[in-house]
């Protein structure tokens, strides 16, 4: 829970502002108090002054509203002056400015030693960003500021995430709470594991869930317990939800509408399609992450990000969908997200590919029923491909299989877009080969030869591939299906010649004959003769070398 890193940050001479960030009831305040007791014993600060803007106490019997102690910079400054009783405040003839006094104190302590100013539940003050700017402008080492907050959108501070208890810590809390309530014998190993996972390590929720078991004197389905705690969920999330931007609310409610881990790129593709209003998805996701409404997990397989909404947050959000004017759009978006298939956190390790495969299978079925479905889904598919290049090849396959007029040209374009967006020799060989086949089917001889040439230029291309491609080039030139009238075509032939000349040590008689024929087409007779003779040296009875030797008149 960040205890060690918080302690280290408080006792060093760096980071004048430290922020503890995490969801409501997750343990920010208790973590701060635990560490501050240890810091106080070291004598690092002459004074530790605590300002509370807490408006809810999460008690075992449920959340209770309380009156915040401080809400504005004036409240804070007056409280500070009341605690420190500065001499100038006693002079009735002079006007005392408590805000200016506290600003000076943050810069240079008037107490004869460093001061640690603690702001608990910072997000509940009237203007948190303005207040943060004020303390940031005035605080100077060795004085420090410690902030606890549910939101973490402050700049230039050192923040520590309190993301919930570890499984070991949660188990200790479960044991102590269950023992106190007399239900230890009821909690099975499986139930304890589910309790930790569904509460997402949230200490307050764990306590409430065990309390429900004690009330029923039996194990109660965990998601049903959480769903029944509407008052608790409102206390934990309502204030933070109200402060979200419209885009973040839209994204959050969409995610709440389907209990599944969602690839971030899938969410972006669905919400940014032309039918929807424009939303800054990146900013919305960042806002939700900082507000602890979602969790981001990166797949070790392909580094793609996945979004999970914790159970408590999800149940809080679902009732809001029914009363939201955005409900029709959310329902439509959810249907599209479901085409990627449901996933759990355990599935993240497999990466994005299983999800994208699921989407393309769905689209392929729809296209087989109605070819117009391809155009309908293309904006989403192309958006995904820009973030996940292998999808270009999957789109190309849809085009090729659709049989729609012009689909072959569309397929070629998608393959080229895949090649453009990937490093050489990372799946490009198969893409160039596929492109050459489509060009062959459509009579695009120039496109075919260009694809073969680029495939041959890839690192570790075998000589057999280069030689067979050169043979195809010779055939097209011999049948005049490809002309050397343009300088471009001549350059292509010269590049094939160079590729083969670099591999002469591996060449056999057939390879030399193909190289000689390319030289012949370029009207380079000396080289054509040279390579024909070398081919005959390799194999005096090779029919291809003999045929060319007769054409050249050297036998």
C-alpha cells in the first residue's frame, strides 16, 4: 500500500509535494496516519499540521456524512493561524491576512523547524486545482505538503498509488474481522479468494461483505452483497462521478454496461466511429484511471492495454445507464463491443489477437449474408488496424472473399498498408507473396513483379526465391506482357540482376541461365554470354543454358 515509499519520500529533501492517490475507502488516510506516526518519531518535522476536507466517514455500520473541516484556502489559512497563534494576529490595530501568513510559512517556517502540511481528502475542497497551484507556488523544502485524494490530476507532484490491499493483507483483515464477528468457520478458502478478487483489495468493502455474512449467518453470493449496498456505493463513487467530464462519464457507463475486460483499442474504435459524437477517449480513460473508476492492465503478449471496471464501480454505474439520455448510444456501442467476445483478467496474458480474431469472424459471417455489411464495419476495422497492423491483412482477406467488384484492388491496398506499418522481415514475406498472387490473378503484371522483387530484397531471402522470381520476370518479358520501354522497368530488372550477382557462389546452372536471360533482355550481350558460359561450366548439358548459348551463337 505504498507505506515504505511514502516514508522514504517524507523524510528525504526532495519532492516538496507528495500525493497519496486511490479510490474512496481504499486506505489513503490510514496509510498516511500510519506513516506519519513513524515520521514523527524521527523528528524530521517540528510540526505536522492536519487539514481535513473529509465529507464522509466510512463506518462499519455504513457511510455517514460529516461536515468538512476546511473547504477553501481561507478556511485552511484561518485554521493554520488558529493553531499557530502568530504574534501579528494579536495586533488589533493591524489587518491580519491569514492567507499571506500561511503562504510565508510554507516558504519559510516561522516555528524554528520544518513543517509538514497534510491535506486529507483534497478533492473535496472547493477548487482543488487552484488550491494545488497555490501550495505548489509557495511550498519550499525542508517544508513539505502531503495530500490524500481520490483524483490525481495535479501537475509537478510526486504521487504514490494506494490501489488496495495485497492478498496477504486482505487475508489478515478477513481473519481479524471474521474472528471479531464470529464467522471464521463459515469462510471457505474459495470464498476468501472470491472475496478478495471481487472487492479488488478494498478494505472497507471487505469489512462490509464479511458483515453481511455475519448478518445472514451463512455465505452469501458476493456480487449480490455488493449490489445491495447502494448507500455504500454512492458514498464511495457519487462525488467522484459527478466531477467527471461528459466524455469520461460516457466511457464509464459504456464499460459498466457489459461485465467484461475490454481492449482499449476496441473501446476507441467503437466510440470513435462516425455515428458517435467526438470524444477524447485518451483523456477520458486517463481521467477514469486517475479517479479509480477503472483499472488498466497491459498484456505481456503484445503490450496492448485492457480496461477493467472493478465490480463495485460497475454496479454503481449500471443504474445510471437507465436514467441517462445516452442510453440508446451506450446500448449500440455495447453490442459492437460484444463482437470482440467476453474476456476476464486472466485472458489479458493472451493479448489482443483472440479478441480481434473473434471480431473478424463475426464480420465475415455478416458479410457472407450481406456484402453491404463490410462497408458498415470498415471504419471500426480500419481504426483497429492503425493501432494493430496485423488487422490490415484480415481486412484484405474480407475484401478478397467478398467477391464485390473492385474488392481485389481494395485487398491489395490493405496489404500494402500492412507492409507500410511493419518493420522489414516481420511477417512481410507472406504479405508480399499474397500481394503478388492477387496481382497475378488480376493481370497486374507490374504489381506482381514489384511484389516479388520486394520479397526477394528481404533479409535471408533464399536464392531459390530470387531465381524463381527472375524466371517469372523473364517469362513476362519474353511474352511481352511486360515492356522495358520505361526506365522504371529497367531498374527492376537491374535490381534482380544485382540480387543474383550477390549470390553467385550459391548458383547452379539454372540460376545462371535465368541471370543470363535478364542480361539479354537488357541487351547486355557480354554479360549474357559470360553467365551462359558459367552455367555450362556448372552443367554442360543444361537445356536452358544450351538454348541461350545457341541464341547467342557461342555454340
